[in-house]
C-alpha cells in the first residue's frame, strides 16, 4: 500500500480523537436503571479507595498484573498489559478528581513513554492508547499526542500489504507444538487499531487509517465463522495472502469460541464502525454480539465461561486438558467487562429493538460484575477490583484470579453507563 498524506480529495480533519469513555451520541434515549446507577457510583467510589491501596504496595517502575496466592504480581512497562493500570487510574481521576489518584495516574503513565518505539509486537494500542490516549483526552497535552503518533508509527511497521494485516507476534508454535506460525494474527489485534485511527485524525495522514481499515477487512473475511463465532489465531502465508491455519492459543479447541476473543471482536468492530461508518463493520459487531448474548451456554448471570464450548461434543482440545482439574468450568469476568463496555457503545448505532437488547445485556453484566460473587471488597485482592478472570487456561496461567484488564474495562463500562454514552 502506497503511503500518502491526503489522497482522493479526502481531507482528514485535524481533530482530537474521542477515545474510550466518550462515544457517539445515542440514537435512542435508553433509560438507565436508577438502582444500577447507584451501584455504579458506589463501586466507582470504592474503586478509588482500592486503587489507592493498590498504589501503596506497587513497586516503582511496575504495573499490576494479578493478585495470586495472597500476593501482588506485577509487570514492567514492556508487557502488553502495562497500559491498563494507568488507563484505569485516568478514568478514576476523571470520576473523583482525587489528587492522589491524579498523581499516581500521571506518574505511571510516564513510565509508558519509552514504549512508543516498540515494534516487536502488535499491542501498542493496548499499551499506549489505554494509557496516553486517556491522558490526552483529559488534558489535551500536545506532548501526549506526539507520543501517541510515534506509537502509531511503530505499530504501522508491522503491517504487511501482501497479507493485508498487522502481524501480531513475530512467530509462535501452535498450541499442540507441532507447527510454527510465521505470520500469526489474533482477534485481539482489532483492539489496537484505534491508535491508528487516532493518528490519522490528528496528523491528517491517511496511511494509518488505510491500514486499520485493511486489517479490519481482512479480519472480517477470514477470522469469523459462518455463525459469527471467531477464531483466535490465524497463520497467514505472505506469498498468497491467505490463512493456512485457523487455530486457538488461549481457547478450548481450534473450533471453539474463546469468550474473551469474542469480546475483543465485538469491541473492535464496534470501534471500527464508529471510525468509518462502514456498515459491514456494524453488521459484524452485531452478529458477534448476538452470538455471545444468545449463546445457549452463556450462564444466567451473563458472565461467560472462559470458553463457550468447554466439554461440549465436537470440540477437542489440542492441549493437555484434564477436566478433573476444573470440576467447575472457570468464568472469565474480563470477557464480560469488555463486552459490557462494547455493548453500551454498540447500542448507540442500531435500531431501537437491538439497542434495548444490547443495552439490557450490558446492564445485566454490570449488575453481576458489581455483585459480591465477582466484585472484590476492600483489599481482599490487594486493591484489584474483579474476581474470576481467566488469563490463559491452556497454559494454566492466571486461572480464576483478578486481572488488570478486567479492572480497566469494568471501570470503562461503568463510566460509559454513568455518563449515558
């Protein structure tokens, strides 16, 4: 794809992106539940206090990862999850105007600045846009904008026009260890495209937007099944531009629906529709959402199992799965938090009947997440907010624990619901 700045007579307005919490005006005035609004206010106030406690025990230069076996596990700024903590702090400062939260937010976001030059994987959107994107939204600081644009340039280096995708990882073995994927693309990558759309809007350079749209089109073509469930990871042949493997790395089986992957798809395609107004992406977001919400294996409380197809006939895991190890199939609160946030936005782009369906599902998820089975209290998890997240069950990593990205999207969903948009 040829790089250009202004093409085809299309002028890209030099306006700031409206990330995360601020989304398009609702088509329909959907009634918010007064009891849920009260619960959210209470949960956000408690979250402020919990994150103050979390900050007090967090080592310098580190970000929280999870709370496991009575201790806080952390990561450095080069982890894919490093941007979620400063991003959640930004939301909590926006809510509370608390100076301690403000200080912690801007100190931790500054740790992310060197990552603007990272080119070794695709997660620059998670890392930089959740942190610096929210910081820029709240402050309008021109230096933050420059950092974000540099991060977008780094992310764009991973785009290959032969495939029409941004390469997720440099290479990885298949889950069964029998193959090596040289051009893997994961459904999660849809989330990182928002950084590229932002860069186009604030620079006027169409290239960032062009590759974000092309990646979305390629994902739409190859990553979704006829029933609008989603594959986790595809391995592309760079010569033909076609996928040669369609598998999973974090789900139950290659043909199953990993719940957080489905959530990434709902959120990602909703965001791409917001940025493009292309109805192909709206249709994809809706059908992915319908598959999630209407799935017969979605529990009554709307918090999904970590994979929708665990132990079901026709779904055979390619990893050493021992059902006795999981007598009760783990839930994934992070998948619910991501989906709830996405559905609040998606409800603003569809007809009234669908809007009520999506908004109602988001409300149900937020009610469950804010209830004692899922919501932590005080410092029981070191100050982290949600229980029952699942990072990677096949690798037995972070199973049934708090997760920093669950917290981030939970806070984001609460802020979106509270603000009515």
